[in-house]
């Protein structure tokens, strides 16, 4: 995916010599959580909208250089690295620098999310399966083997949660017999977190529970 095509360079960054009141006007016109600040062509950091509202309007940004947040990505970074940077810095823009730290432009969060939407993980039809197992006990190779042993293909998977030494893995699987896959995961001691209408194991449990309840009430 060519992320370079999504670099926004039509909007000029703020120079460190700009007055706070002028910076506030820019935030009034745009919907960005942050805005890049430079000196000449060198990137200094981003000023946040939350901070700019608290500064004295007659001063320049240079007086508040300490408040600049120095996050950025390189133009050669892949889209997943860029998306991670967005998440870590809670921003909806991400400055882009060259190898000499010269400012090139910025990515908008919406554009990078659209790239994610184009991946087979989201665009291809299939089933979402969420499983969990001990952090030391699961492996991606085992998960793939379980899916493929049931004549299915993994379209994508990632660790969606990790807590109390248990890892939760979200898997996108192409259209297939999800019930057989679910049962195989159980045989490999995976706990099934997601709910599936085709899950005959749960259906059988419910039927047995009703039968037991009826027997006890006799």
C-alpha cells in the first residue's frame, strides 16, 4: 500500500514564531487534535488543541516550546506502523519527516483507516472468531494449523487483548464450516469467546441442561 499518496502537504505547518492567537484561529477552522510546528524546515513537534486554548494569546509558540509533542513517522513507514503511531499518541494527524528530519506533510487518521478497510481482513466476506488461551500456551502457527486443517483460510489475526496471563486472539476466517473449526479449537484447549449460531457444542449443553433440570424437578 502506497501511503505516500496520502501525505497532506497543501496545509502549511505553524512556525514557532507564530502568535498563540493565530494558532487558535487555525484550530477553530480545522478539526485536528494537533498541529505541526516547525522552525524553517525542521520539525519541532505538535501542539495540541487542548494546550493552545490555555496559552496567553499575545505570546508566540516559542514561549511554549516545552509543550510540543514530538511524535512523527517517516515517509517509508508502512501503514500499520503509522496506525500504531496514531493510537499511541491519541492524535488524528501524524507528521511525516524525511531522513534529515525535514517536515514533508502529515497523514490524516481517516485516510490510514481507509487503507485498513481495504485489507482482506475487513473487505473479504468471512467469519470472525475470538479465542483465548494462556500467553505461554498459544501460537499463531498452531492457530493457522487448526483453521487450515478444516479446509479454511486465515484472512488475518491479531492479539486483541492480553490480561492476567491470558491472550485473546481475533481471527478472520474465510466462509467455511465455523462449527468444525470451533470444536477443533476446543480440542486444543482454546476457550471460545465469540458466540456462533452454528456452535453445536453450546446447543448440546443447553439441551442437556434442560433435560437435567427437568429430571431434577420430577
